[in-house]
C-alpha cells in the first residue's frame, strides 16, 4: 500500500472520481483516511484519459466559429486549414452530415 505524501500514513484502496468538462469517471486509486489526499496510478490515469476521449468527455477540442455563406444557391461554410490538415481533407472528400441534438456533425467517410 502506498503512503500519503502529507501524513506519511498508509492509504486505503478507494474508488475515486476524475472530472472532465462533460462528466466524470470512476477510477481505482488510494485515499488517505486522515487528510483525504488521493492517488491514482499512471496506468489508471491513462486508461481513464483514453475512455474519456472515446466518450467525448473532454468536450469540443479546438472549436472555432465560422460564418455561413452561400455557394451555388446553397448554404456553406469553410473548414479551417488546421482541421483540413488534421483530417487529411481534400476537395472531393465525402462527408456524412448528421444532427446530434442541436449540433451539426460532419464525419469524413
């Protein structure tokens, strides 16, 4: 069992919470019964981080505002160059357009 950095007492196994912008996840760790200091292993932290990313708990990463324009009689907007590079988008790339609540979701195919 690890020892508390503050009290130098043995810590108890505990289920802790890691918090993210869009929710929280339980993680296995240790908690000091005297001062409340909490500790999780690197492996547990990495697992929680991967799960939070898959579940979308980090929220919108790098969200940018764009203005709707008109192109050929239809509404359109420009995709920022950073996103084009990150997703390897090119002219002619097919995207699936869907709604998630009140959000427009574009998914490259």
